[in-house]
């Protein structure tokens, strides 16, 4: 097995580090005091609405992403069928593999985006009531909780994206042989046909 490219490994580790930081901040927010009964009652209603929204959004986006992934995979295959396969019929297996991998990449991107959205929305709704409670102790406490609540989004989106992209590169490098990548498909990707 070939050694992993240091840049890809750096991306994988940086993404993983960012995910760990986002989860740690999420955990820290969850440990902050909630406040009195009235605050908890209002917060519970907001949280219930946000949870219902996220469930509906997840179902819709997963279905939409599945359809788009299939369309993209079929589109890639159709493009190669018209422009490449007539001249290079021996590449049929590679074209199918590439089409499936590209469709899977679109779906994985959507799932990564949903994971970041869910984590961020949940952290934001948890931070709302805790920021109000922290304001009783002072502006600095409230600002810290509010900023850290929003930072879950700031850490999770790029971290999950970089981690997913690096992981895709590693997994696809294992699936696709080096000979096929460099010799057979590079001219196809570069538009040299």
C-alpha cells in the first residue's frame, strides 16, 4: 500500500481536530446552567420547534441529495459514454466506477453538511437559554456563552468538510488503482480527449 500524501494526512488530522474542538465546545455549552423555570419553558418550546424543523429538513435534503447523486452519476456516465467510450471501450469498467464514486461523493457532501447543520442548530438552541442565564452573572459571561455557541458552526462546517474530503481522497485512492488514475483517467479528467 502506498504512503498517504502528507497534505491529505494534514487535512484529515486538521479536520478531525476541528471536529473534536466543535464537540468539546458543544459539550461545554451543555454543561452551563439553564436558568429558572420560565426560561426553561420558553427554551423547551424553541427547542421543540427547532428539532421539528431539523427533522423535516433532514428528510427533505436526504431525499433531494439522493436524487441529485443519482442524476450526477448518470450524467457523468452519459458524458463518458458519448465522448470517451466510443474511442476507448476498454475503459467501460473505470467509467462506471468513476460515475458511482462521483455520485457517492455528492451524497457524502450532503450528509456532511447535514451533520454540521444539526450540530450547529442544536448548539445554538442550547446556547440561547444559557446565554440569558449567564447574563445574570455579567456581560462577559453572556458573551462567552453566545460566541462559543455560534463557534460550533464555525468549527464544524469547515472541519467536517476538510475531514470528509481528505477521507474521500484516501478511500478512493484505495479503490482506484494508481495505474488507472495516472495513466488511463488523467487525460479524461484533463479534457485531453
